[in-house]
């Protein structure tokens, strides 16, 4: 058994309500990248796949993009937009918004907003053509089809994780599960919804960083969450369910055939760019919540995120988890990735220079699939629980 599996299994066992020895409240935060969704279902895109469009793909969606590309001197005929070009387009829009003096003659706030909105619509349509969205049915997020063996392992793990807290002694104890994700999709929400009963919902137990005015057209059951047994689910780059309205933001996981409405108000997404622009209202609201959660987190579990150097701002945000050796001495990172343990250690050290140094951050690498890790952790916990 790997050190990573053994260490996490011991924590899950210690946080279980059946354990007679109470574990003080301990924040565990899962940082989920595109590889997490890919590990759940091979159809989910990773890397730059979501930001690459053939000429036919983007042309059939109509909109103001062709006019904008002509204006900034791209030869549009038969033009395929690869991820590098997409990032350049988004970057130019961002710079034109930030520095109006640099704008071409016929560019203004309104047509920049129209083009940026169309790009968000394009990304949503590209995703729908690539992978499933787990829409709400009868007030539950629906995971269609029969579960694979790997998916069953992941579900069992998160069910254990969500049950590793207790409040029977009058205050919250055990492990508090939190989730940070860079993904637009609904995978983690649907998994969490499957861990509770059919008459229950994950949304009652997860704070989203903003309070929606409506959830799937309904008034949310909770306006202000209580700290007792509530974790966080924060989507750093926005999500396909997050829509801006005149009243604020709403979450809508319902399937809709109204393409006109989606064009007029596409979801709030942080588009890939050469320089990320986190100045929009949603992202400004999310940032302080993300940073505070990381600072209050004891155990960070990184899944499906390769800590790339080009994500400079996200790496800086992650550093808030253990800014200094003194912070790291009391914390640990579990890094689950298909790369070798040596490569993982180097990536973690690139974000946390004090990792694995004397009194520095402890790192538990695991080379293998997330489903494999989940299965081994659950098996080890079950064995410990039976021994009580």
C-alpha cells in the first residue's frame, strides 16, 4: 500500500462518526482540474480541446466573430481557430477593454461585449458536442447509464468523504470536504448529489461562494448557510450553469432547447487567454472565498491538474494554502496524477518551494488513476472500521 493511500485512509477512519475518538474539525480541499472529469468519463475534454474550432464549427454558429477577425487582420476564409489563436483573440479583447486608446477605429464597449459573449456561447456549444452535461431531473442532477467499475470506486470514495464529519457532540468535528475546480462542467456536483439520498440534495451542504437568486428556476432553500456541517464548492473559472441576471446570478442545471436565450446570455466562463482577466463580477466575488478556504485548509488533494507554469495566477492562488514553511509544517498535499512520483514532487515544489524540506509542506504523491486511488483508500478504511 502506498504512503498516500495509507495516510489518507487513516484520516478518513479518524474522521468517521463510528470512531470513538473525536477528530478536531479538519478542512480537506479537493482541487480538481480537467483530468478529474476525464477520469470519470473519457469523453470529457482536457487541455486545449475546448478552445479549438474548425472553420465549419465556428462558422455555423454565426455571430459577430467573423467581422471582428477581419478587423484585427485575420484572413477568415477557411480559417481554423486553434487554441493558441483563441487565446490570442481573448487576450486582444481583454487589452482593448482595459486600454481603450489601443482599440481599432470601429471597436467600442458594446461590440467587444458582443464578441466576448459569442465566444462563451461557442465554448458551451463545443462542450455539448463533445461530452455529457448532467442536467437536473426531478430536482436531482442525473448521472445516466450504468456505472463503470471505476465510477463506482469514485462514488464510494466521495460517499465516505462526505460522511467523515460529525456534529453529535454539539460542535462540528471530523473531516470537512471542500471542492475547488477549474472545470466548467457538472461532474463534481452530480457525483455529490449521488452520495446523498433521493430525497436529499448536495446543494444544502455546499456553499458556492455566491448565493444565487434562483436555482433551476426555484428560490434556493437556503439563503445563508450555517457553519455547522457545510463545506464549499467553488468554481474558479465559472461554470456552464452560472448565468448573470439583473438581480445577480442564478444557477440553472436544466436542459433547454432555447438556443436564442443561450446566445443572448451565455454562462459565466473564464475563457482561455494569454493573460487571465479575473475582473468580472463573478470572479471578483469568488477570489476572496477561494483564498480564505485555502488558508483554512489542512489537507489539499490535487486531482487532474498538472500545475502548468502558464497558469501563473492560479499557482499564486494555490500558494495561499501554504505561503510559508511555518504554514506548510502543519499541512499536507496529496497529489494524484499519472506522471511519476519524481515529476509530481518537482511540480509541487514549483508552487511550494518549502515542500518536503525540514518543517516544510508534506507531500504524498500517487502515480496512477484517481479511481484506483479511491478504490484502495476505501478498501483500507473499511478494513480499519471493521477492526474497531
